């Protein structure tokens, strides 16, 4: 169809969907590229009408929009629907913003929508320029922290608002065989309420201004490595040693865990058996042994039972460190030497209600030509049920 005036083209396309307008613009562009005899005057008339029709449909556009040159017609200026932090537009915009690259209209819309989300409200000390890590990037950081060793990969992760009591089910008795027609008394289940506080973890690192020429994927990989090695490492240490004052509560400082002792000599293998049987019924299914590498290889590695079989069975396949009495051994060097934790770490939890927020500044390192990046997260951790853990220390 050929239009004589821009008004005619606008009247025809006005009321059509954005998708239909964009499709027609793409057809005109393709026709110009492949057809040498195209009527450029008619094409420009329809292009102008299409631009006005799309602007009238509510799209946010620049005044120099041109579908033929691949302007804003190729991308939507509407914010992504659903969870904006999980969208591809926000992820791309997030890293472009950090390394100073220009964003598309759709990416700007995603950033604007994210700025108004309640998720960022947990960072009450962070400026408005801060942006929360994209969901996919945060998941990669948590996933990597769980694969590099330590107990954090066996703990329960929460993403809940702070200061809210969350009921968590403890271990329950097994079902019983039933005689037909016989009365069965109901079991009263008592959920354990756990309340996570809001403690801040802060990390500042500097990079050269050359980072602005870094690709998005390379910068994302750097953030995953850097934040995974710092923020998540802080949480992992708190899972074991946290005091509960201005930080999370660790297993070693939590009252109510089951105490035990062991001796170093190989003839005292019964001490390890006693540790295992100290764990109350219901928690042993899924329990693991956690200790430092020094404790494992200097005190447990050569220990044998009464039949001269090794207590520690090394995993030759490399999937795990090994097993003691059939339960997995996890090396975590946050655990002090001469200490062994045997328990079910599904009853140890950590909470990150708002992910990790990152902002940049060029002011503090102005003379050095550096860009400062500040990462902050609000988190807490604590044992959900203290009796799910046996803490054994080496006897004098």
C-alpha cells in the first residue's frame, strides 16, 4: 500500500499494535536493502507515519527515530514483565551501567523499574545509584560458593524479609504399621520458629578505568569470582564462628549443640563411633562430618577400628573428600583444628533478603585513575535446631 502523505500513513497505522508497526518497519527496511527499484519517497513517507503511530501507542522514543537505520524500532522501551531482576534486559543494563557503556531504551526501562522495586529497600545505607545484582549472576555466585568446598553448600539458603519468624519443621518420628480398625493417636508437630536479623557485609574493591573497555561477560565473571570469594566467604565463616553480635550466629557459639570429645590415638576409634551415636534420631539421615584439613589428615586419616579397617574411606572418584561411617566428610578450614562437627546442615540456615547491591565511584581514587566498586549485602545465619549438631573437641 502506498501513502501520499505522512498523515495518511499515520491514520492507517494508528491503532495497530507495536508488534505490527515494528514488523512493517522491518519489511520496508528489508525491501530497501534487497530492491534497487524501491520508491524511496513513498518509503520515507510511510516510515514517518509509522514512527508517529508507534509514539502515539505510548512508546518512549528519541526524536531521531528511524526504522531504516535500526533505531529504537528494533527494541522495546517497555520494562520487562514479571521479575525485572531476572530479565535479560536488566542483566545487560546492570553491567553496562557499571562499566559505563550506553544502554538501549529497553535496558533503561528495566533499570528504572528495578529502582522502584521493594527488593532494594533492604539496603538502607546504599545510595540511589546502587543496583542489585541480576538474579542469574547472584545464583552463579551462590552456586560457585557451594562448589569450592566448605559447609555452605550443605546449608539451607533463605531469601526472606528480615525480622520475620519463619516456621521450620524439625525431625519427626517415622510412620508406624497400622492394625486395621485400630485407633491411631495423632502426632503433635512443633515447628521451630527462626528469625533472621539484618546485618551488613561490605566490600570495596578498585579497578582501572580500562574496565570500561571490558566485555560484559568478562566483567560479570570477575564479579562472580570477586564477590564469591569475599561476601560469600564471610557468610561461610559466620556459619561456623559467628558471634551473633553484629553478625550471624555460628554452630560453635550456639547454645544447645551436643558436646562430645575424642582422642587422637588410632586405638580410640570408639570415640568417633560415640560422636556418631550422640546425634539424636531423625538427624542422622543426611548428616555430614565437617572439620579442617589439618584435623582430618593428622588426627582422623590413620585411625582404624577394632578390625583394623580405616575409619576414613577416601573418595578415589574425586566427587567428595571421603566418608566416615558412611557419611560424607566436608573440609572447611573455618573450623578450628581439634574440632569436629557432626550434624545435619539442613538445619543450619543463612538468609540474604535482597541479594547483593553494587555501586561505583570515581571520586575517592580520582588521582590514581581508578574506579571503586562497593558491594554490600544484608544477611544473617544461625542454626535452626541446635540439637542437630554434635560438636566434638579433642581431649587433653
